[in-house]
C-alpha cells in the first residue's frame, strides 16, 4: 500500500499552512468532534451515514487536514455498488469553521480524487451541494438513475467518472460493499498475583 505523502498548503501567503495527510488512529477523537460540530447530533441518522456504518473507508482514502497541529478537515471515501457498478461514496467532507476560507475543503477533494484515480477507481458518488461539487466535475446526470436506501434530495445525488463510462448504465440502489470496520481490541491487562 502506498502512503499519501504529498503536502498541500493553504493558497494564501498570509494564512498558516495546512497539511493534507492520511488519517491516523490518533485523529479519531478530533475527527468525530469536528463531524459533530459540522453536521450536528443527528448525523448518525442520515442516509449516507447508514451506508458507512460498520464499514472501513477505502484503503488510502481517509484523509485529514492539519493546521498548526490541529485537525481542521476530514474526508473519507467508501466502497459501494452504485446500481451494480463498483464506485466510491465520498463523505463526509468537513472543515472547521475557522479554516473554511483557506481552501481546505478543495485541497481535501483534489487529493482524494487524485488518490482514487491513481488507485484505479472508476467513479465517485456523493450526496451534497451541487454548486460546490460541480467545480470538481460532479453532476446530477451521472447519478440520475441511482437511489439511496433512505430519504434524500434527488438534486443532491451526484456522480463523477474518474474513468470515462464508469457510470454508464448505473441504475438502482447504492449499497455498501466495503470491508467491515476493524474493531480496536483493548489488550487485557496482565494481573499479577496478589500476596496474602
């Protein structure tokens, strides 16, 4: 497995730089706090989250943005079947409020799509704001015949082909296909015999 080592910095010289890197186990608590801040308490009830529950992100496609040692952005991609076609589901993308004007979201998107393409993935689907994601090439027409297992707004279901024709004929339900999430096992503490 190839680690993503490219560092991207904020586009403004006056801004403190940020680094895009592979997510680490030490990022989990900060990532979850950021997701709660950005998406609220009900984020676990959303349709796309239910596709991700119990699944591990695609290999090499869980990214974080770090600025001055603080996690300020996160993006993950997940294996799905998009109406019978292998694809990735993008999300969630979250950026801390204080870093939203620095290009963190765009840098995470560009890095994720570059890595996905370099690993041979053919397509990415997401549920999100069409005007924001259009600049990365996402469009509703590529996902027009796809469905999600729950409530969603049709205009927000978007697709992007990394390989031309990867979503041709894709119709039907988007279902999770990724590997189950590995549970972190706590090591049992070794107990020493007690002296009486």
